[in-house]
C-alpha cells in the first residue's frame, strides 16, 4: 500500500481486512473471513478465502456473495458450511415421507436482500455451493462433530412455537414480518444487547439431521431440524460458546440462568443429542462460565471462569476443568495473575493453548493440564486470536496483530515458538511512523506504560500530541483497530499516545484493583503521568495537545475535560456522562449494579463537573448504541451548550450525531465522516487553523 494510504480516507475504508481464521478438523484446510467494500461502496461484505497452511500457494477466494458469507463450521470431511443471504432455489413439492420442514412449496428464505435472514449453505470440495437449511428467523452458531458429522444449529425461535415443529415457527416469523408489527412484549430482562433488540424469538439448539435427496427440496440433500432445548427457563447463550464431542453424542454449551434483581449468570450445560436431556456441568452463583471446550477423548470439559465482581472486588478470570459426566470442578493454574481466554486442547489432551493480555501484548501460552505449569509460545510483540492447534500437535494456526499491524495469518511451531507468515489475501500498509514505548511511575509507585506512535520526522520537528484512551475499561492497547486507528492521525503529523492506565488488563489483579470503583482516581492520574512523560520528550510539542476516547475512554475524556484545562481539544465518543442515568439504562444494568454503588457513581460522575469544562469538546454518539445509550450523548451536549453558549448561541463545542450507527461507527461513509470531523476539529483547536466543514457533511 502507498505511503498516502492513511491520508486518503477513501483508500483507508476500502482496504480489505481479515476478520477470522478457522481450521478444518483434519487440519487440511484453513479458511479466512475477509471483509471488503460492497459494490455500492456503502457497506462491507464478507467473503471466504482458502489459505495454504504450508505457505506455498497463494490464497484462493471461495465465495463471492453480494451480501456477507460467514463461516459457520466445517463438516467432518472438511467441507465448508457458511451462512449467507443468498437467493434460495425454489423448493420441490414435499414427498409424503419427508420430515417436517422440508420440501414445502414456499420454503423460508428469500432473494438475497438485506432484509432476509441468513440460510446455511454447504460448499463441497468441488462444485457450487448449495443451500442445506433455511429458516425465516435465520441461523445462529453451528457445531459439527469431528468424526460422526452430527450437526448442531442454534436458531432464534418464537416462544409460542411448538418445540417439535420448526415449520410453525417459520410460518409465525413470516406472518410477523409481513404484518409489520415491531412491538415486543417482554416478561424478562434484558431487552436489548449492544446494538439489537432481544425478542420476541430466543435461541434454541437443534440437531440438523440429513434429509435424503429424494425427499429434499431441489433434489439435493438438505438438513431438517430436531429441537433439543425447547422453550424452557434459562436459554442457550450463544455468546458463551458451544462444543460437541467427536462422536456427536454430547453437546456442551453456555446457558444463561435467570436470577433475582433482574440479573442472570452464565453456566455451562451438557446436552444429550439423542434425548435432549440437559445437565448442569458448571454453575455457581459466584462465578460465570464460558468458552467450553471438550477434550479430544471426550472425557473432560475445559472452560473459562470469571469470579463475579462486587463494588469492592474486581473479577478474577481463570480456567476450570470438569468431567463431561459431571462432578467436582478443578481450577487450573490458580496462581496465574493473568486472564486466559479461548482455550484450545492439544491433540493428546495434555494441555490447553490459551490467549492472554500481557504488558501491552497478547501472547499465546501452553498450560499443562496435570500441573498448571505454563510456557509462553510466542515471544514477540504480537497479539494472537482465532488460534487452533493442528491435529499432529506440532503447529498453532492463528491471526497475529499488533498496534502497528492488522491481523495476518501465521503458523507457530509449538516446540520452538518460530512464527511463519502464511500468504494472505490482504496486505499490510506501510506505516507513516514508528511505534515506541513510554513508561513512567504512578503516584502510588506502580510502574505504568504506554505505546507512542510517532510520525516520521518528529525528531526534527516536534509533533503535537493526541492522548487516545482505550475503552473497556478492562482492556489494553495491544492490537490493530480499523475503527479507532492512530496511524490516520500520525499520517497527519500527530504523535498518538496509547496508555494502559489502572483498570487495564495484562498487568495483574492488583493493577485493576487500583482503579476499581474509583474511575476518576488512579485511571485519571495514570493518564496524566504518562502524558507528562510523553510531552517531556524532545520529539513532542507540549504546547499542542488533545485528549480522545471512546466508551470508557470517552468517560475518561469527559473526566479529563472537567478536571484539567491542559489540553487544547477533547474528543469524546459513545461516552458515559451521568453515571446515575447510565446505570439503569445500559443494556445489561445488572452488571453496573453489581460493580458500582450509588455513592461511587456520584463520586465518579463527570456530569457533576460540567461547570469546569472550558476545553472545546467534540461529542460523538450513535442513536443505536444500547451499551451507552444516546441519552448520555444528548445530555452531555445539552449541558455543555447550556453552560458555554454566549448571547447569540455560539459555543466552541460540536456534536457529531449518527442516527443509524451504534456503539461503533461501522459503515464506510460514516467512518470517513467520523475521521474527517475529528481531524477538522483538531486542526482548528490544536493546530490553530480555520474551521473547515468535512466534505461528507456538506450535503
């Protein structure tokens, strides 16, 4: 990519990017999900690409849908199952002995438009993809047994649907859609999640049994659904994960358990695929469980547990093991002061490969099942995701990223840690600067650190500084971001400071505890200490600075604005403003109630300091943000204007509002408007230039 890549926002938003990587059960195939602009250049579509694990051959594109094709799973023999909103072939008349759900004259499905629900498609080793399962409400996560090929599908289902009649659910879903009734009558909490409404359907698990070609629609083998879970208290939690034994006899899955005070918790259940019998494997009022993975021999389930937080105590994350038949649980590596995630078994069942945040990186570790001993597999600055272990136990395949490198596929030698890049369908851009570390000592003596992205030439002409504060707050600056990319600012001559203050992950439990329930204390002073360390450098212009942040980072930007006037501009995106208002209106209020008392909310609420805000502030918010509801942005904007506007209504502040975006600005044109407005605002207030309305906002 050219050196102007980060300056040209048309090119930046059009760059294809890898969104996931998966390995077939036999290790013979690697498939990557790649996002790129659609034909109208107004949205992104996902296609599937096959990669050569040996690193010899160039990637090959597998799918070219006009809407996104999302990898669902591999079949037992390595063929690809994916979901897509493609035009579904017309169904043949149903034979007398066809199972329910197959061969109807009007099958659920559609013409491939954006309003359609995704269907499940099979891409064989040779030939064209064919539709194997359609549902009016769509298809959720899919799991396939390694040996038997038993397929389990999660699918949203209306509560009024009979558990043994998927056809009635399709008919009800189509009737609801055609009637244009959007109202949802709730009898439980929560009612929405991140950017979408929950209900009236909820996820159920089904076994997808093959239907012979003679009775299936179109003459091709299809799948017919057999309900495993029905409409029962609790629900399958697709966010918590699913796995299936190699012989297909047992599923383990995340399961939400309702609680008092409008709360719920994640547990893990075992479900027999023949009978639907469900047994709790992991459930504890003081813990959450997720990411269950069955050992290769089918005897043991590994999972991630999280001690439930309280106002006085942050969560503690670890690994747990339990027999697939139930019984006592065993914690693994209790002495590890890092947070493991995404466990993957080694083929011999002796260990788990897990990812962690650590010191501004995201390495992979191998954890011994018998002893809990740990060995770091990756010794570089990379952060690894979508990892899996090859069947011979010699290699880990993964996506590797850093703050300066977008995700790229790699293979890792499990014995030596050697990392080899795999030919990728996307290329990494040339950076307009370099990445260095800035460290300091906090007020309480704790070592703190950050990344600093410096523009080329800063040594000869000191650069203005942008303090970029991460979200979470339980997170870390350790990976590439397309939505919040510092190199777009570096290309325009800014230095970008990416700090990990108190509450950041990767530095141990005590580091999180320093800011727990006191967001305005150590997190704020850590940010200011690291800013002091950055502006003390000869390549930074201390007279020109700004602070930016999104979500929790937006909260901190608001807090900074009310507690110091050292910055020339503030940019606050999807930010918490009035904590007493935010708590009950966020999409999962019980988490907030569990972690923040009313007293602490008031002690740490930025809105109480609005009268002290003098720094010009750019407020950004999406109307469909359910995690930080739009009321936060609206109230922030009103209160800023109320206390700053002169007699003619003039104010130094601005409000960039997106009616159709959520917590993130996802569409390419809106993303351009987001970046352009931020840089126009910074140019005016940090660089001293006249205001120039961004082109995207002119019409």
